[in-house]
């Protein structure tokens, strides 16, 4: 698994498990890069992916923060849940990307 995907997986797990709650500020990208001993672009790519997944939001001049999950994303309908069997870390990452894209909130009630 690439370094940025590993960072995405770790932060996504912490967000989904509640260890990082909505509104929590993530470390500055430069700070996290130095802490992990990786290039700044690696952390930037990870944060961009977390934003694309809808888990965090960036606020110009303030940093990156954990977003609150909409109810439709937090509890998908059971009819939309499929069981996946994967055999490699790359397959797990690919499956996670597909699941993240498939999470579309329902239209607002009239």
C-alpha cells in the first residue's frame, strides 16, 4: 500500500470509529509530514483524498477539520450493502474507493 493510502486508511478509520469526532482539527500538513517522515506532497494527497471521500473539509487559513457524516452515509440502507471478499491490500483499497464513491445521500424530502 502506498504511503498516502496508508495515511488515508488510518485517518479514515479514526474518523469512522469516533476517535476523531466531527469538528476535530487535523494536524497541519507540514506538521504531519514531518511527524511521519514523509514528503509534504504525500500528506497533501492524503488530505485531498479524505476531502474527496467527504470525511474532512479544508478551511482556508484555518486548516482541515473532520466533517459530520450525514445520516444516509452513516447508516446505509441494508438493501444497498454487499459483502465483499478481497485478498490483497490493493483490493481492499480499491473496494474502499468504490464504496466511498457509491455513498450518495438520498434526495431531500419534499
